[in-house]
C-alpha cells in the first residue's frame, strides 16, 4: 500500500464532522487530492507539531480530531505523544503513515525502523496503540483504531515508493487556517 | 481571583486557553494556571509544542495564549513563522525577560537579544509594568487580535504577578 492509498483509506472512513490535522509535506498534498474537506487543516511547515495542533483542537472541540502524521514528523516532535498520552483526550485519534524515510526530501532513511512507535505511544499513555505491517490488513486496522477508546494510535506501515507525487494545495496559508476555523464556528 | 493577578487580567481581556512551560520569573502566573480547568491549560513539554497547541485551540475557536521563558523562543521560531505569521493566527504571549548582566550565564546570550529577535520578525512587544497588569493584558490581547500575529508581554523578575 502506498502512502497516498493509506491517506485515502483513512479519509474514506471519517464522517465530515471529524476534524483532521494533515502533516506538512506529501501527506497534506495527498489528503487534499484524495478528499478535500472543510474540516481538514493542511500544514505547510512546523514539522513535528501534528500531535500538538491536534491536542489543542481536541481539548477545545467535542468532535473527533484525527492527526494524520508521518514517521519522520512524529520523531521530530516526539514530545507531542507525551502530552497526548499524559493528558488523554478521548477524542484524539493519531495515525502515523510510516514509510521509514523522509520521502519529501529524497527518501533519506528515518529512525522509525529502529524505534517502535506504537510501543512508545502506549508507554506514553495512549489507551490503544497498534502497528499494522501489511497493506491487506490496513482497512481492518483503521476500523479497529477508530472504534478504540481514545486517545488511540495506529502505526500504518506503507511503501517508501512515491509513484505519483501530489501537487501543492491551491490555497493560501491564511485561507487554509481561516477555512477550518470558520467551518468549526458554524 | 486566582493566584495570579496577571492571569486574571488576561482572562478578563478574553484569553480562554493557556499553553506553556514554566519559568521561575512567572511563578505566580503558572500558579494561577494550575487552578484552571484541564481544558483551559496545557502544561506543554516544550515551548514549540505549546505554541503549536495554541494554533489548534485557535482553529477550535478559542483565544489562546502561550507562556514561557525567553530561552524557549528559539524552539518556537519555526512554528511562529510557518503557522502564526504565515497563516495570520493571533497569539498573545507572556515571556520572561531573563538575561540581564547579573543573570546566570545560560540566560545571557539569547536573553540580551530577545527584543531584537521580536523586532526582526516584526512581533510587537512591551515590557510589563508592575501594577499595570490589566492595561498590559488589554494591550497584549488587542494587539495580537488586531494584527493577527504574535504579540509579547516581556515579564521581568520584578513584574511577576
């Protein structure tokens, strides 16, 4: 399963009310291409802050908040899982699309093949944390994750190959932020 | 009334959510924060996570404030530039003003350039005046909202309140 297919799979399982924080780089672009939603915040920079932004949303909103994260991104801001695990917002659902490398910058290897991300999330205090290795199991894994008690963490292993890069999201940064804020204010 | 006159003033000025990392110059402020309900205060593990969480809270409709020691500003720069400044997100900030020549060595290099750092990124700031907590709070919240960017209240050792 490619990362783009995994992004599309996760988004296909979410009702429109859910709030999504999409990691900067390829994950945001693939999320936009797969299924643009008024309640998806597309990050452009601030690598390492997906869980922190999602935590700020989850503690101020009643809806489910989904953090659509990458493995290199998670490792850069590893303290984020300590805050989520420690504070335990029940409406925060964290998925890491794990390709084992920094795909956006040329495929340099990341340490995610040496660090068990799901075990780290469980140790930090997430109520549910699993790793899914095989593409054919991904659909069931996503369903189990979304049905689990939150905060819940799914480490979804995907292929490193990036056969069809997605274009940049055609909105200004201000529009991306204002659109989500306005959608949540309605 | 909380343990912090400054926090009370900021809440009266509209602040609904605080994320931060403590500083010994902000003891009263963080003592007040500990009395807030869990949904209104995030004890962050590092300053960049605090300001990023404030973006989430703002997207969720809350007026969010970040509080920290000035030594944490370096960690925050990427988030302040690629979220708040780039997306037009207001962020009132309470930042301690460590680093004068009598302060410990580890506070001096960044501490003595804190004002220049804000000026470099066109972030409005003012030094907190003891006894003027209410007026400083209104300036901080109104400036961040009006300019849709971070604004900073620098709190020196004598201004903890």
